[in-house]
């Protein structure tokens, strides 16, 4: 189950959808808008920066909480609410992963914290929705839709995600030499 904060917009005077209510989401303060633009800039620069140390420093400046020894391939991390993203020590975020901390529907705005646990792996081109927690040591297969929490030490994949029954590959036994 996703953990989301929800705001319902009711405006009978027009038939606008909820994406038109950014001022209500962010506030009317111009300083808030400038903070949002600077976060977007930091995230866009970091996306294609080859050096991991500098990339992680930029993402931390944007407000993300990122642990030690984290690897993030070029991905799309929510530029509107980066302070709601938390990535644990040793986590790996694959190529072109999208992590969203907010969503607009026709008449609602929802936002929620995304937590990627320690040593978790998110496969390439996966989409992680707002309010989701990926547990420690969990693995999310490539091209997956993470629309609910992932248990620690589990392997999931698919659209939407479901547990995968993957058994470890057995290594062939070495033949014993016969002593004569």
C-alpha cells in the first residue's frame, strides 16, 4: 500500500484539471518557485554527469537523502519534490529509471515519500510511483511498474510488480581427482 498525502481540488467555476493548481501545491511565494527551478536545474545537470561523486553531491543539494556507495545511472528523479526521495547505502538505480514523488489526477494532487532501502537494486527503465518503499536488499526487475511497497530481500518485476520465483543458479561441482 502506498503512503500518500492527498489534496482534492474543487473548483466549480471552471473545468480545469488538477495540474492547473500548481500555485496551491507550491504556494504563491516567488521564492518557492525559484527553489523549484534550482532543484530542477541541479537534477537535470546531474542526470548526464559521468562522475558519481559530483552527481550525488548535486542530487543531495537538490534535497534528496542519499546514502554512501550509491550508484545512480542517468535517470529521471522527481524534480518537483526531490526532498521526498531517500536512497539507502549501497543502493543501485539502473539506467533510465523514473522515480516520482507526486501525481496529478483529474481532481486530486497526491504526493508521498519514496524510500529505496539499503543495497536495493532498481532495474533499468522501471517506474517507481509516489509513496512507495523498496525494502533493504530487494531487487526490482527491469521495465517494472513499482506501484506498491516491495518487501525486504525480495525479487519483484512486471507491470505491475509481482513477486518473482527466481532460484539461484547452481554452480557445477568440480570433479574430484582420484588418487592412485
